[in-house]
């Protein structure tokens, strides 16, 4: 069923297998402890939520149904806590979870081997429903627990034996392309739909046949046998679509075909509307033609690619990092101070050039475009449009932007949750209301990516109704997340949307309403060193912005000293640095020391005082102020002196240190300097938050 080129299916299989491995470990540990911790319950709930949504997107209905039932069960457990589960029921709960894991793994294996999925799941679903009833004590407050979800019947079964027409509906579209996909690639209907999406970027007005590739997977056999036809009004428009066709995945060949001009009205009685173009007609070439004859089908050019296990790239990056450190230690050796070694200096410069090139090459091997993750969202928008009764389109911008492979894997789930929220919460159901507000009746979600120095910015914008901040604040107060007598800014109110368990939906649906999603977004993005921010204009739309580093392995940093300690500040966080006098510093009773830059006042954080260091400057004239910025935080950091800019290898903090939550004190990692000393890498955003929390 799946092929190596099927990036969407490969991504689904990889994500599901990873989640099942995580789930297996959680349940094993919980069985040994004879209970699920609250974190376990939340994690299992999120896992089931993700498997449910992804399986629904792929139309794997048996997996979607079982995941939905399991999610319902852990919804009850999360609300009632594990204290509500009697001890005599816990063995049964663990057994059901292990059976669920085995079921999902069995289904995934069937998908990988191209076998049909299970159709009879009623017995297992009934077992989950029965256990839910026992857990809730027969109160019947489980959402939709009385009957299992029946997988939807395939559309248009009665037309299964009728092949789709190859001719365009409108005879004016008589310039065509017959596209054939790789033999045995599978999922031809999905590939055909993705091809139409790609062609629409260059040619808006065209027709295609079969027409129902978006909703009817049974057309795959027809496409595999006859090919997929694109029809245009002119030969110029047809030629304009060819680059999109050649760049599409799994396209084996394409061939231009043309229909004769429409006949006069008296000659329209010929019943030729349902016949595909025949190769044996006078204008068409004879079949099968030689592969290299002029005017014959053009073969889709293949790139010379090789698949490499990510662990090998990790190993390569580790070796390169050690080379960078060793090179710095050699060239900065204290034994060389005071010596005039012209030949050594020249060789050291050449070595630095080569190590820089080696770093760039090794990092580029890990860089992959975000297009795979972005393209996955097309199916989500399409499926949700159908199921929610909302018309919407997805616009992709900058999908060729490249990011580290590890980071791409980490942001797929957050982007999916945000797009779902845009469809479910953002895009309005009432098209008349959209028209009254001056909007296109068809909603739009724009998913964009762009580079800015050492980070990539991903934005998900929808032109829906936006966020009702008053309603969000009221919900936050009801849930005990906000105080009724306190004033909150719009940014603070929008941040409630990323709190665990918070949801603005009043009805539980397949896609949302259980308070899961944005908290996962925030957690996953922060895990890769990124930040999340939300902006909204009520009635006009909402934008979620993800700022993510291009790579987590090597970064450009500014080395600074405070007493005998050395710190590294990421270059992309530094706005400027300056020497100041005591007279330029303003003292605010509420915010402490302040410094004015560009008509704005920023607080001063003294690194010596915050980290409680023995050495370091106390007088403001003796040190230097560095104006730094990260997300919505902007302030001045007071240090002794700047030591210089350097490309450093980011090293994770030891496990023992991490147990003290040291990252919450503005420390993100460390690096080894050329002289062998260790420099602490500062997290500019967390450092400010830590200072505010201490005050």
C-alpha cells in the first residue's frame, strides 16, 4: 500500500510507531506501580488524541475508532483522577491498554504490508465501553459511550463498476496532459489530488478527470489503468503546468493530448463524451512508442538520492563538533602565547576554513524542507472542511524552507494541532456572516515559513472570527486560571489558550473540545528551543507564530565574562551593547534600574547578582550593558566585558544538573571553549522570566 515516496503515509507510520513505543513504556511502568500518575493520564490522553486525528485523516477507521474510545476512557479518568478507579479494576485497565497497543501495532503492520485493516472491532470496542461504565459507576456521563463509532461507508458504492470519464466536461478545455504515476506506487487518487493542488499554483482555470479523486479512493484503479488527465483552455496554459507536473512526486511520465475543435451543432449527436483519448487516432502516436522517440511521453527526471539513518547523521555531527572543539583548543593553546609562528598561523587559518566548511556540510545533511510537514496539512483541511461543513482552502508559503531534521519531526504535531484549531474554532460556519463582514465565503488558512538569521519563523494565519478575549477570560476565571478582580492584557488572555485542559469549544468533536492541543504545541516547540506567540483581531482572524532555531547543534554566540565566569549569549538575541555612566541609569521604584534605548525604557539585570557570583563589577561604569531580546522580552544584561564572537558547539547539561530545573534559571546548555574552559549558554527569555519570578 505504501511506497518509499509516499511521504504522508511514511510520516503517519513513523509518528504512530513512536507514540506506541512511548505508550508501551508508560503502561509497563504504571502496571508495576499499580497506578497511572496524573502525568501518565495526560500523556496517554494526548497520544490517543493524536492517533485518533491522524488515523481519521488517513481514513484508517478501525484505528480511529479504537483510539477515540480509549481517549473517551482517559477523559473520564482525567476528570475523576485515578482515585476514582477501584483497585480491583486496575488490572483490567492495564490489560485493556496492552490490548489496545497490540491492536494498533497489528493495524500498523497491516498498513506497512499493504493488507486490509480489521473490519470487526465491535468486541474490543464493547470491552472498552464496558470498562468505562465500570469506572464511572454507571452514571452514563461518558461522551458517546453507548455505541461504537461505525466506520463510514465508502462513498458511491453503487458506482464502483462504472469507470470515470477521461474527457473534460466542457469541450472548451481541449488541451490536455495524460499523466501516469509510478507503477505500484499506490494511493493514485491522493497523488492525483495533490497534483491538482500543485498545478493550481501556476494555472487556476483547468479541469481534470476522473473528477472525484478528492473524495473517492476507488478511482485509484482507474488512474493506474488509464492515467490521470488534466485539461486546459489553451496550449499555453497546458505548457505552463508542466513544471508542476514534473516536480510532483511519483510521476513516471506525461504526454500532451489534444481534442479536435467542437463540431458544428448538427454534428453533436455522436456519443463520444465518455471515451478517453485513444492513442490509435490519426493525430496520436502509435503505441507502444520507443522510449526516446521525439514527441513521445517525457520521463520524469529522478534525483540521485540516498537514504541515511538519522543516527548516523547524529554521530557525524558529534564527531564534527569534537573536531571544532579540538581545533579551537589547539589554535588557542596557552603554550603558543608570545611565539611568532607565521607558518603555524597560516596553517591554523586554513584549518579553520576547512572546519567551517565541514560544519556547513554536516549541518546541511540534516537540513530538510518543511514541505513534507506542510503538505500533510492539505488533507487535514480538506477532511475537516467536509466533516464540519465549512469551505476552506490552505495556502502554503515558503515550503522549501529548510530546518534540522530533528526539529522538523518535532514541529509536525504542533502545526497539525494549530491547523485543526483554525478549522474548528476559527473559520466560521456561516458563509453569509463572512460575506457580511466583507470576507470571501471560502475561508483561508495561510501556512508560511521563512528564515531570519539563525531561526525559522512559521506562521499559521486564518481569516476566521478571531478570539473573543472576553469569553476566554471568563472561561479562565471559571476554571480557576485567572482572578476576576485583576486586569489582563490581550497577550496574557491569549496565553490562557495554551494552558493544559483549556478549550473554548462547548461540544466535544472528533477534532477538539477536550482541552488538548495548544498546550502540546507550546511544550513541543519549547522542547526544541523555540517560542510560541498568539495574536488575534476579533472578527478578522488569528495568527500563531512559532520561532524555532534552524539547528540545535552549533550556534553563533558572544562570549562575555562576569568575574571568573564565562557566559555565552546567542548572537540572534543581541540588539546592541554599550558603555554607560551612572547618570544615564534611571531607577524606577517598581521595576528597579532602567536604561533608555530608542525612546523606550528597559530593565537592567545584573548577571553577578542574579547568579550570586563572588567576582565581577559592581559599578555600572566598570562593565558593559548588552541589550538583548527574545520573544516579547527585551532588557539589558550587565556584565564585565565582551570577550568576542565565536561559533560554539552546544552541549546538553548533565542529567544530574537537569534534576534541579536549572533551565528555569536562564541556562540552556554549555559549551567547551578553546582553552578547555566551560562556558554557560544563557537562555535570554527564561532568564528574564526567572528574574521576574524571583522579584
